């Protein structure tokens, strides 16, 4: 059976689970979502819970595809498992969308509710 080769420019679009988990934590910590002045702890917790669930789902998808959690496997299997996850640009876009939607729904004290 012939397998497609990894592109010459490098690694898969979605990193390995441990790298992804660290990337999620660092990007959330670096975003406005980490500020107590921007959003509530409950909102931050819900974003963290969603993203942690996404990483856990990715780990499970890798297991179901027969991929190890700490090494890259066949391209076809990596692409299949990656469908249950976010790439770095998708994660950036998701965090930006969370921030935008939170700002739209926030009601400042003394303002008129529409």
C-alpha cells in the first residue's frame, strides 16, 4: 500500500496533543480572556473547559486511529485525527471570536439594555 508523504515544509497542521495543550494554555494566558477586567471567571472557565475537551477529544481520536500521542504517524491517519481538533490559526480565530462575542453581549453598568 502506498502512503502519501509529509510535505517537505515540515510538520502536520495540528501539533501533537502535549504541544497543542501547551499552545492552548499559552494563547489563552496571552489573550484578553485571561484578564479579570475583561471577562468573568465563569466565562474563562467555560472557554478553558471547551478547549480542554477539544484536546481530550483529539487524544481519543488519535488512539482510535492507532496513533501514538507522542509521535507523528502516517499522514492519512494524522489528517483523520486532526479533524477533531483545531490548528493554530483556527485556535487564534476561535479566541478572537470568543472575545468579540463576549464584548457584544457585555452590559456595562448604567447603560441601556436593548
